[in-house]
C-alpha cells in the first residue's frame, strides 16, 4: 500500500511539472527556472570545478585545449566523463526561491576528476 501511495504522489508531481499546472502559489515554470539559478554546477575555492553537459566532440575539444595549456604549465587539470549527473535537492518550500540543488556526476564525477588530476601530477 505504501508503494502505491508513493507512486501515486510521484505521478501527480510528474503531471504537474510535465503539463506546467499551477497549484496554489506553485508555478512549475518559475520553479524550473529557479532550479537552474540555484544549482551549484560550478564551485570555486583554490580550483574551478564544473559539471558540463556537452557533446563528446566538445568534450574532446575542451580536453585538447586543457592538455595544451598543461603542456605550457598554465593549468593542472583532471577530467572524468559520465553519461549521467545526479542532483540532490534541498527544497524547504517549493513556492519560495530558497531551494538549493547540488550537482555531481552520477558515478562520483568530482572525485574521479580529482583522482585524474592527482595521477597527472604524480612524478614519473
């Protein structure tokens, strides 16, 4: 019975989002727009970390550019390709704009890219 209830609520939410049905003060198009604005697809500290959704050809071009820059000792980098991303959401209220969404590769993208960076920096 519990699974049926979860499936029913999931279907309801899917229909609301898919058909952009306004429910009270919840406006699906506004919420979807805010998801983009409130997502952490890039991070800054001592490094730039990003999750990119692009074609394999563009990924190849980016990696060629990074390799050229690394050869000139301009950057150190690590990359990791995946077929999916994972978004973890913190949404106190769907009608307010204070929701936050954390994005990473579905198979540990940031950790795998960091491993590639460490491997490239290791002495040979």
